[in-house]
């Protein structure tokens, strides 16, 4: 029986996007492995994990006889992972399992696991947007990403645009790089009116609002979004900003104060998974002004809930949104203003975007992602190409 080691140590709040990727992938993989395959999931300690309905994520995994959980205390940032993760794999072999492959959803990996390695690289922000990170961070990313790519038998990336950028920045044989899209989890779907009203009451939201969900890092472009919102008429619906707040980047809140928008722009902070589908469903418009995304999960999650979407015409997001969103130039405040006004002043357009959103989201599923990922595992084992 071939055992695939999937490294889910990033299933923590520190990695909101990558954590969602690996938790959804593992859940879908569990339902698709063949009778002669097993999954060994390396998970962080329960107290550090992403939580679902107030329980550690690992407790929500399907009961599957060939799915095993193994707590790994070493973080991806720790040098100790270089020997502790290979040791866990060796212990599994001693216990009678047949370790066949190691898959990491993050580029900080143990380089010598003794197994063929698959790595998922999500974006190249440090190289595409060098001003968004320090010189040291750019240097470290290039060094560690290159080491991970060298150590990997196969590389997965979420969009074709990001794949082409990766090929342009690193000397990789194209056949070692496969595009496998992500998707919205099944809970992201249009919500019943009673659920929407309960979420409105919980967050004290009005009938109409513009919604953004994501972290506040500079590449998310929130300062420019707030500048664009300030140009709208005072009768425009309030702008509601939800998501994890990184205190290192106070500029969006500072910009709200500069424009005197405290009564029209609200920062919700982290939004629970329980409420997020309802907020997407309730939003008059979901807006995502990011300067760069490897994929852009919030856009496809919003679309799966039927939200009309306006998003930037940036790498990754073009692939995800297709023709279902109102696109704008994220570097041009005027372009964002035009997109906001166009959507807010045209109910018929919003209704059309709602229909397009549902159709576009239907083209992506975690079942398909898991199927394609398993195909990569099996192809790697057939080739057994050393790297």
C-alpha cells in the first residue's frame, strides 16, 4: 500500500490562504484515494490549528481507515524540520507503512525526506512586487524557493498565469510544473435569507454594503481602494473590510481617518468560517483590488455564494474570474472608482454578475483538484525520477 505524506503544518491562522488550500485538499483527497493507497497527514498541534466550528480542523476530517494523522511540532520556519520530518517518515516505515511520496503546500520544506517530493508554490509576490517586501525577504524567498524547486520531483501551481511567471523566474523544465486550480469549499454557496439576516444582525450590517475580505498586507491594495471609495457619493453603501489584521500595516486605517470616513468604512477583523458565506451572499458587491495573486480564493468563494464581483485585472485573478467579474486596473484609482460606480449604479448588471459568478464558480471544485493532485502523485511514482 502506497502512503502519501501530505504536510498540513500550514493549517494554522498564520497561513490563511495556504491553510485553506491544504485543509480543503486533504478533505477531498480522503474521499478519492484508491484501495491500495493511504494518506499520512502531518498536522500542527491542535491548539495551533485552523478551527472549524470551534474544533481543531483535524477533528473534522472524514473517518477514513486509510487516513492517519501525525502531529508534527516543528514549524516550517524551524531548522529542526530538516531532521524531524524525515524521522517521522522513517518511523512510519518501521511501523509497517510504505511511504511513497511527500507533498508540501509551502516552499519551506525538509529537503531530504528520502521520498519523491511534490511542492505547491502559490505565488511569487516577493519577485513580482519587490516593493511589497524587504530586500532581505526577497533574497530569502529566491534562495529557499529555488532550493525547494530543486528538491522537488513535481511542482503544482494554481493558475496558468502564475505558471508562466514561475518559468520566467526560475530554470525549471516545463514538464515538471503542473497547473491545478483551487476551488471554493462546499460550504460556500448562496445562503438562505434567515442565515443572511442572522449574519447582518451579528455584525450590525445595513441592507446594502460593499465587502472586501482578506488580510491588510500592502499587495492587497487597500489604501488605493479606500481612496477610490472616498471619491464616491456619500450615499454609496458602506465599505466593510473583513479579515485578519496585521498590525505591521496600519496604512488602511490611517487612510480612512485622513478621508474622514470612519462612519462609512468598517473593519470587522477576522470573520469566522461560519459567517463568511452569509456575508458573501449578503454583499451588494464584493471587491478585491489586489495587485497580485497566485490564485485568489476569496474571489471564487464570493462567486460560489453568488456575489457580484469587481476585482483587479491582475495575475492569477484573470484566470479565476474569467468574464464573470467586473475587472479594473488595480494601479489606477480612477479605474477602481469607475468599477465601483458602474456596479453600484446598475442593478441589472449586478444581477447579471450574480448569474455569471455562480456559473464561473461551478467550473472549480475540490473534488477535481484532488483528482488532478492524485494523478500527479501516481505519475511521480511511475517515473520515480530522482532530484
